[in-house]
């Protein structure tokens, strides 16, 4: 579904992503791990179209999306969340979701008046569904900035679903979460996978990664150094040297 | 009452100008171009009613539409840049518009006189209102009605999905883009809407002043345009209205007896207002306790009563005061403001007492701040371990 | 060649413009300094500069002094006014309210201008110039002595600024705060103190520029404030936000361009051409000469 070939990104003299090859198949959950600065977030930004690539190619469902702008990649069906939560803090929970109702199907079902003024019934239904998914229905009129951290994360995830994406790019969704919250997130991601959404996950929290990822790619200094199932990656000496650590894997890590 | 009709017209027109900036400011762009769109509306509509003999209402729409069209076209290149660059670009645009009208002459012979804009001389004889028998009161009502319609429109925009999208773009345009909002379309649309509103305001302006020239539409007016929504608060249209009443009513007209010192006080009050209420009047009002809100309302009511009581009553009061104090140079229009302040002070006697009580703590805090600002060293040298 | 101008006239216009452009370069540098450190724009900056020049005139009226001392007093006075602007507009307003800061600087601009107008009854005052009777002639081509002096003074001021920023502790602290205010605080640098210093430094530069402009023009008037503000902003944008070398080059460029436009056309159209230059840059290279195209997260 998503094919990345020889993707490269330079920032001045720094090579953030170095000839990366990666494939994500439909229905998979693929995780991208690696030390800080290894180019994981940059890769997500490149796929989403935040900045242009210096080389290589990204294609999605056969279409070349290498230098497409963010709102167009969304139209293609790719949505993302941010590492540092970027909610519209001055808007309410409901408005955050409402602003994001930009799926092509929703747009087609609304004429100009409906779209910009009151919003169509379809859009409102969609918002209600996302509120339910995020468990935030009672807080719909609360300003996003006033939510608790865990609630904000749930809202951001729900907001990314607003445009009916087929591929979800999640940038460290579990950062700062307690073990309970990570387990809940695991459950929500499985639900999404059940709905047929493909997920590419950038993460440091191994409890989540090892538990949910079907396949893991490991980056270091912008280059892919390993790829495989969780068990394979955990056992790989190169990966352990670079990132996971050479101590024995913990019970939580081996649960995948 | 002439004075109050004139003030109402001024407040109406300036509120519309402020609202034109309000819409654009919501998307996070500081626009100094609103005076330019205001000018376009003023000149175009003036020409339509004076030279082409149109009625003011269609001229209002066309003046607004022309300004909106120019805004949409100018918006595309201008909105490629952000922040300060956009400010400078819009300053330059506003100046370019002003210089255009400075050099623009188009005159038509009508009977014994030539009418039309005449470059540096300006555009005189925009006489739609007088020629059609509109009284001061008619004009005031018309302008306030248009202002109310514009306010209603913007208020409703705030509550619609479009408004939420505007504010989302203003808050975090990258996140907005990432959830599928087309930034260029939104920003250009906001700019065009702002242009339309400014054009409408300009139409009313040129018709009630009957004589406009390029210098009216310079950087100073552009500054007023953004000052109103910023001082009033960007989350509520009533904030802009309050700021206009405060700035135009209180400062420009009510304190006329201060003469030349008025502008100085204006600058000073802006600085104070921004330090005290950086998020605008509305946010301060929201934080007011019911106690204080009652007093604000009470003072406003007394002012209105005095206005309606009319000039005679006020003159009686002034005569009485002057009988005691001698010639104070006060006029009818000062009385209302003085009454407002006196009532506020009187009702807030307890507020005064509280202020006195809080004074020592306030002074302590102030001196701590000053000490911090002046003392200390920029880079503290590490202390040697004891 | 160009209209009625000979190549020599053109060269004259270019040179004069380039030399005078040094004042724009200094103003632009002052704006860039504040923008680089505070990430905000100080619209009261030109007013600070003019105020400094007026204060220096007040001193000059008290006792006779050589013009160079007048210039220096203008710089110092402007630094003091700059500190005042810092206190009233930047020190207490939260950083999350940039619009409030902007409006506060506008308020200060109006306040300073009005004080000047009151004190001088709005009458323009003559300003001392140096070397204004000196003219270096090479055939028909002349180099105005006072412009050369202004240019030279600007060079000295710029070198002094660079030395300050890169060689002194306070300068390094300034750059640190510009890049990472939180980390700078953790290293023991007082952000407020450093910012105040930045304002004083830019004030010193501004006062110098104000004095030089007044000297080149011959008179000092509060009407100078607005055009200088607009020019300064244009120069800052063309040079690239927050970039000092950019501001310098842009200042010289604008000075030169403006003077050539003046020579080819007349006074009224000159400003229009400067604006066209700005629009050209915004369309083609919005980040300015030395700005970085931001690849933001």
C-alpha cells in the first residue's frame, strides 16, 4: 500500500534520512523504531508532505505522493498525529473534530452552504462517532487546551480519523503515557486495525511496539539497519547494539 | 444631540473597519491593509453615487465587492508570506493604494461644478446624503443599522464551521493543514471577507464626511483598524465595539478639552491597556466579578440617561458647577463622561477601600519587579564552593 | 542612457544612495537584532531613534559641542529610550500575546512622537552635520563628505556590534537567549537582563542612525518617524528576518535603489518603486536575502 524507495532528506549538511526503503502492506501495523535523531519523525513528515524530499520516491496505492502537500496527502487517505500534541487549544473538543471533517466523501455530500455554515448531518454523525471512540462525548464543549494529557492524546487520535484515512501515521502516540494508558491505546489501535486501517507507528515505548506491531523497521542515523518481526528484531545483535540495549529482554518486551 | 449623532456615525464606521481586521486577524495574520480596502470602498462608492447617480445601498455592495476583489487578488501573493513579512507587505500595499488615489483624477461636469476625485485635492462633494434629504438622525440610524448587520454577520461567522476553521488556522496552521484544511483558500477567503467589510465601511465613511482625500487612509487608520480588535479581544465581536467606543468615544471626543494632549494620552492608554489586558477587554470583562459588572452597567446606564435628558439638563448642571467653581471650560458632551466616571467611582467606594488596603502589597511587588529589572547580573558567575 | 541621465549622473545617484543607505542598514540591523532575540517586532524603534536625536539637540542647545559628541549623545539617549520601550512593551506582557506587544509598541510610538511634538511645538529643528562642506571631486563626479562620514560611522558601529556579539560575554549571552531562552536561563543567564541589553544596544544603533539621517537631511522633524519605520521594516524583510548581514546589504540596496528611482523619476513616485522592490522580493524570495526557508515541524 505504501512504498518508500530510496527516500533521502538533507537539512543543510545533515542527512536525516538516508536512502530508506520501506513497504507497508494493507492492514498491517508497522513500527518504526530507533534512537533519537535516527530520522523516524522526519520520515513521517516526509510521507505527510510537510517538507519536500531531497531524493527518492514515496508512493501510496500506486500514486506518487513524494512532494504532495499535507492537505492533499490527507485527501489520498493518509492522516497523521504529532509527536508534540498539536490540538487547537482554543477550540472545543467538538470543534477540533468538526474542523477536521475533510474526507473526500464528506465533502462531496455537502454543498457550499452546508459545509461552511451549519455542517451536514453526515459530518455531525462522524463527529459523534469519533467522540464515542475517544470516550470524550461528555467533554465535547470543553476547550481542548483544558483537557488532561491522556484525553488530549485520545482527541488527537480521534481527530486524525475524521477524514476516513486508510493509512494512519502515528508519531510517538504513547509518549508520556502510563502503563494503563498504553494498554488502552493498544486496544484502540487493534480496534482500528479491525476496521481495516493500516498503521505506521513511530514509537519508543517498547511495551506498545512489541505488543502490537506485525513488523518492525529499525532506523539509525537515517538508515534502516534491521527489519522483521518483533522477535527477530529483539534478537538482532545490531539492533541491540544500537538501540535496544544488550541486557536481557524484559518480560514486557518479550510479550510480542 | 448633534454631537451624539456624529459620534454614533463615527463609532459605527470604525466598528465596521475594526471588524474587517477582526476576521483576518483570526487567521493569525496581522493586516495593515484594511485602510487600503476602506479607501477603495470610499472612492468607488463615492464615484458611483456622485458621478453615476446611484443610490447608496447598491453603491455599498459594489464598494464592498470591489474591495473584496482587490483583496482576493492581492491576497494570493501576500499570503505566501507570514508574520512580520505579511505585516510589511500589507503596509506597503496600503501605502500603494493611498498613492494610487493620490494620483487618480476623474472628474465629470455636473451642472456648474466638476465632481469626482481630483488626485491630491481629494474627492469633494460626495453629497448623496444631503442631496436626498437625509438628516443627521437618518444617517446615524442607517450607519448603526449597517454596523449591526455586519456585527451579526461576523458573530454568526464565529459560530459556524467557517469560523472554527479560521481560528484553527490562526492557532496552528500546520496542524490545520494536516487535517485537510486548504490554507491558501482559507486565508484568501478571510482576506476577501475582510476586504468586503472594509469596503462597506469606507462607503459609509466617504458619504458621511462628504469629502475624502488620500491622507485619510494612511498607516494611522490602518493601525486603528487592528487596534480595535486587538484591544477589544479577538474572540468576540462586542470586544471590537467596546474598543471603538473606548478609543473613539472616550479618547477622541470625550477628552477633546484636553486639546493637544489627547494623542499623547491615547498612546499612553494603549500601552497601559496592553499591559493590563493583553488578551483584550473582553477577556478582562469575562474575569470581572458580578460586583464589578453591575458597576460597569450602572455607569453606562447613567451615561445613557444623561444623554437622553439632553443638552438642556447638562447645561444646567454645567452652569451650576461653574457658578461654584468659575469657568471650567466644560461642555455638554463632557458631562456624560464625567458622570460615568463619578458614578463608577462612587459605586466602587468599597473598591477604593480595597485598593488602599492592597496598596502596600502592590508597592512591594512593584519594587521587587524594578529591582529585578535593574539589578542582578546577566551572566551569574559561579560561586566558589564554601 | 536612462532617460535624460548620463552614465555619470547614474553613478552619482548610485553612490549617494549607497552611502545614505548606510542609515537604512543601521535601522534594519536594529530591527533585526530585536526580532532575532525577541521574535517580535518593535514598531516604536524609529521613534526611539528620533527621540534620541532630539535629546541630543537639547543637550547641544545647553552647551556648545562638536557634532560628533551630539551624535554620541543621540545614541546614548536612544539607548535609554529603548530601555523604556522594553519596560513598557516587552517586560511585562506575556510572550503568548504577541499582538498585545505589537499594539503596545504602537502606543509607545504615538506617545514618543507626541512628546516630541509638544516639546518642539511641531517645528522642525536644524541638525548639525559633519563634513557637509567637504566634497571630494573626481571630474564631474562628487563624493559628499558628510555621506562618506555617515558611511564610515556606520561601518564602525557595525564592527562594534559584531565585536560585542561575538567577543563579549554579554553578547554571547544575547545570542544564547535568542537561540534557546529556556536553556539560557538554565545556564544562569538572566533573560530579562539580556533582553534589556538587546534593546539598549539596538537603541544605541538607532540613535546613531537617527542622528545620521537628520544630519544628512539637515533637519530633524517628527514627520521622519513613519517613513523611517516603514523603510526599516522593508529593509529587514528584504534582508531576511533577524539577519544582520542581510539587513546591512538590504539597507544599502534600498538606499541605492531609492536614489536611482529619485533621479529617474520624481519624489512622489520614488516610494512606489521601493514598494515594488519589496513586492518583487516577496514574490520571488520571500525569506529575504539571508533568511532561511523555514522547514518547520
